[in-house]
């Protein structure tokens, strides 16, 4: 009971959590030992819109045939059930040949409401809608005249969550967890539509990955570090999301992801790994920013064959570095900043040359070149 009370104080006041140890986290990897992954249903795509401390996001990672990369994202955050804020973020990375700076727009949303079944999100000048057949999302936003969004994302493969319910649970009593973390994927999608900037429209016909994430507790309490990979090739997709908990939960790593070929999930699960094979200290904040990264996936196909995939490459010059504290709402900022040692930065990469995904299924090996978008996030020590 005392540890539960300490947790509640940490949630409200931003105080540091005590050391609960690794036994206070029930990783989704445990579920995945019996059920590596489960295909998503419409219910999985409902907004939770919790009334307690949480951050919930729907994020669309965009790769246009033109070479533009992008992001469209809704963030729904609640601090201690006291205040809810919503933001719509748009980001465009221009091809290096255009020599243009990153375009980033972030706007607070007003008059937020959900569809009756909670799969649709609406706000003033913004709407995300899931189609009746659960095969596509439409994203429309006029929240910022610098980036007017009108996109349709259509999945080519079933969506998936790792394990049975996709959740990692936090708390000393498994029957009554005080926090959760989950990521649901539409890993391989086609994309149509445009984002209109002040310089005119950009055709975003191409590929996309959709992720619905829920951090049912303070972000810096659940994870101290993150790694993300989105590889899209002509036939294959590789998706990976890894986080490392703070020492309060034993610096435990949780890594979910999968390998997809056209309309089929080849394998997915929680036995993946990320290694920063070379790093360079960022003199502005002392974080060890990666210069090269190795991503590894491991699992079994539906017919029981051993399957692995590896993607290893130099990251080249980062596409962006985000000081998260510059972009979060003031109320959230005051809470997070009160936690000593919290200095969240996101490093974003996409090598200019195609990278190679190497896949082995049983005795068969195949390699495919494609585009990689990757993030390395550091939040706290």
C-alpha cells in the first residue's frame, strides 16, 4: 500500500519514483511466449481517452514516392485527471536535394470529441476517421495554414499487437497495475493525398506506417530511452519499437515489432534487439547520439520456421534533433521538469541511400533495399 501511495504522489507531483525493481513490470514479452502476436480488431483502434495520467497518440509515419518524409500525429494527454490537452503535429522532411529545412507544425486542439464507437477523433479544423471496413484512415487538418493535411492511409496487411492484449503492465501487484504501455501497428500501408504548405502542395502518394500508442502513466516514469525503426521496401516492411524503463523498474527493455511481406505478417513478437554500434556524445546535453545502429528481429513463422531479420547501417547526419520540452504544453512541462534528471531529446534519422534488410526464414535468405526512418530518444538517466 505504501508503494502504491508513493506511485500516486509521483504521478501528481512529478517526484522521483522509488526503486521497485524488475518484478514490478509485467512485460508483454511474457504474453508473447505463448501468443507472439494478435491481429487487430476495430475495438483495438478505439481511443482510450483515460481520465488518469496518460499520453495517447495516433501517429502516421509517411514516406512519399517523391522522397519527402513526414509525420501526422494526434497527441491526447492527461495529467493526474486534472487537465487534458490535445495537439496535432505535422512534420515534413524534404529531400536533401531540395536543401530545405524541416517543416514542423504543432497546434493545440479545441472542442475535442470522439465518434460514437471512439474510433474517430474530431476537433476544430481536425478529423481522423477510420473507415467502416477498417481498412483505411482519413486525416484532415486545417489547424495550421503552413501545413494543411488531406491524406488517406490504406493498410496492405492486417494490423497487429504483440502478445494477447499488447500491454506491458507496471505495478507491484500484477492483479492491480498502476500503469500500462502498448503499441498497436498497421505496419505497411499505401498513402494518397497531399500536405499543402506555403510553397504549395506536396503529393504524399507513397507508403505509410500507423501506430496507436498508449502510455497509461507518466512518460518519464514508464521509459527512460526509446528506439524506433520503420523500414519500407518494395515488398518487405520492418517495424520495431523498443523502450528501456528507468531504474525504478530495473532498466527493463521491452521490444515489440515484426516483419511483413506485402499483405502478410511473416512474424512478429517481442524477441527483438537494438544496438547503437557507434555513438557520439552530444555536447549540448551529454546524450550518446547514435552514429550507426543495428536492428534485429527474431521469431517464428506461422508454420513454425525459425525467422530472423537484420538491418545495420550508418545513420549519416541526423535529420532533426527535438528538444521535447520546447513542444509540450506548459502544464505538462511544469510536471515533467520537476523530475530531476529529465531532459528529453529525440534524434531522427533517415539515411539518404537505400539500406538493406536481410531476412532468413528457415534455410532461405533474402535481402531487400528500402527506406529507413529511425528515432533514438533519451528522456532520463
